């Protein structure tokens, strides 16, 4: 009704009033309570292949290494939800767009030095994006995010303190990609091979050492350009692949913090029972367990792929894996944590989202029987899965559900260092994977995971989808852009391209002495700079 606040709007007003009141009643000097010193002890879930963020696709690298670097811009570290409306300067002090939206200029921070003492300049920005664009003399061994920046025609410099991005087409959301933890600026004078082994950055922490299967250590950068930061003397990450051992070690006091989002919902309850003072938060991750189907017979047949999607009981995944706290969705993170997810009424019309799971499975069986399969002729295959608990547990559920449509799957476990190379080689028939988006924005997810030539890991290519991806990217009206993004999501979900099993929620726990930590809700890959975190001990 006109003149009446909606429930959502009213809630926002109340929240803002509470925030103002909290500031008014805060004790004088509360802003000065942070303490310098101490080493933060963090559990690490596995042993990554290298320390180069640009050449890796896992939080296992981003989490310990983000603090070694800076970006041009960054998402507000105190905001729970990332978006274009809360991007802040980092190595850039300001930015301006040209009138046609095809030129983005950054004024750069002066007086910043790399950890080896060399000055940071605009040339480093150009070198970084030449590497990402595949235009450098010595390119990355693996370039995970080349697709993010396919719209960048070139980067030029105007002296030492201005970098100019020249785009092929307008792209308002480019700033969001630049703000991700996946987009640090690298130094020109350090080759990619060295960055894999001993990275050098401009960030609050200096890289100290990485011992595979043991530890990652970083130490305070005394010359950090942000005066008074970081508060910590250092951070030590200890690799403990076994989840039970990791949780016991945290409860016993050996660590200050668990690996982010790695604590399952049931384990959060166990930790709180054993350690009532622990601070734990369960949050959406923008990570979805998904099913990869290599498009070789019989999965080159779209009807067979749809039958697989139709047999999925997503509620079972959510109930078992997250005790009902996960989410079902299409290609984009579901609302409200996500900003671009399909509304429920649109989802219900797509394969595998009908609440009548039994009815969907009956239709799926008829499809499979029309293709010649049945109780006496099943499809036998290996289901490849990364050897981590969240992968393995979901794979067990998936195997049981596939039996409903005459698919007998056997689990094949793959170690972390070999997982992505295996997918890139298409060395699998079926795979249970996880897709984690560094940015909750169609400009990251769609070009990276679904466009022709991207890393769908199943060689998916639909020129109509590519055209829609380009349209939404150039669209300046964000509401109109959302409608195009929904159209893309419906097409991908209808064609069973990487069916999303469920969107995960994970717990992070820390000791009460750990202060200044904000867990963000629409990407696990951001906000690990850790320069605002401090220890009250």
C-alpha cells in the first residue's frame, strides 16, 4: 500500500536505527581498544599446489595469501554482503569512467613498496593484467581467471601513478571482479615461477614459508602503507586434512581459528558444547556442490542429462549435509545472500526443482528406459570426487540417488593437487565437484563457468547464451541486467549444465580472543586481508 513500509524496508530502518544507537552508546575510546602483537594460529584444511593466487582456484591459497597482497579496489571488509555499492580504494585511491563506459582510469597510491623494497608503480598493474590476458612474455602456467578479463583490450600507464583500462565494451561490473580476493596486483620484477614458490606483495603480511602438508607462515610487514596495520605479528596456518583431528585440536586450544567455512553444521553444535566460549558463525558460501557430466555417450544426449537432473533430491542434500540450512538454486547464488539468484517460482519449473521428487524420478526413469536402460541394463561408471569431506559426503548421497535411474556409480577419490588438472583434461565421466564464485556477479560466474571456451569442464558452448552474457555485462540498468541474468540461468539449468546439487553453508569458529573478523556471505574468497584482526590476550 502507498505510504506503508514493506516488512523488508521496515527491517532495514530498524537495523539502521539500532546501528546508530550502538554507536551512540559505545564507550569513549572503544575505537582504540585494538592490541598490537601476537601470532594467529589457524587450521588449514589441505596442502595447495602453489602459493600463487592467480594460478590457483581454491580458498586453500587465497585464505593464507590474500594478506600478502593488495588489489586496486576491495570490497568493504566490514560489510557482510559484497556488491558494487560497497567497493573501496586499495592500491588505487580513486577511479573514473569515460562517458562511453569503455575506459576506466585509476589514480594509484604513492609511496607503496613491494616487500623487497622496490616501488609499486602503474607498470605493475599493467604487467598483472598482461599476465591475466595472456599478453605477457612469460605467462602463467595455469590462468584460471583469464575469462574474467576477456573484455580488457589493454592496460596503459600514464606516468607511475595512473593505470588506464581500455575495454572492448562497457562493463560496469568490472570493479566487482577487481575487488575479489582472486585479483591481487603482482610485481613486474618477479617472474610467475617465483610467485608460485615465494610470493612478494605489497600487503600487510610478508610471506615467510610454505612446507607442503605442514605449514604456511606469514609475518607482519613493518612498512605496510596503511599505518598501524596489521595488528598481528603474524599468522601460522597448520595443515590438518582430517576434519575430526582439526576440530579436536581447536577445542583443545591449539588453534585460534578453524579453517573458514570448513566446520559442518553438526560440528558447530559439537564445538559449542565442548567449548561454550567459542565464537561460531554458519554462513552461505557461494559454493555449490554440482554434478559434472562429461558430454560423451550417453551424456552427450541432453535428454539423459535432464533425466539425471530430474532424479536429484536437493532437499535430501540440504537436510543431510547442512541440517536444513543450505539452499537450492540454479547457476547463481540464491537470494537473499546472493543478489542475482532465480526466484523460487522460476526454479520450480526447471528440471530437478519440482517439490514432487517421486514424480520427477518417474519421468526420469521413462526417459532412461526410452534410451534402452533399465533394471537389467544399467550404466556403470566411476564418480570422481575430490578427497575432502564435503565432496566425499555429498558423493555418497549422489550415488544412492543415481540408482533411481539405473546408474551404478563407484566413488573415485582424487587428491587436491590433482583435482583441477583432472577436470581440465576431461579425465572423468561423472564428477562431483564444487563451484565456488569469487564474486557474486554474473560477469564472473557466467564467463568463467559457462561461456564458450570457459572452464565448464564439459566443453559446453551455446552461442545464444554467449550473446546474453555479453548483453547483461554491458547493461547499465542493474534491474534490467538482472532479468537477462535470470534468462541465462534458466537456459543453463534447463540444459542440465553442471546441475547444482545444493548451495552450501559452512561454519567458522574462533576463540573469543580473536577480534575484528567479519565473515562475508556471498563469497568465501574475499575478506582475508586480516589487517583488521587482532588478539585480545
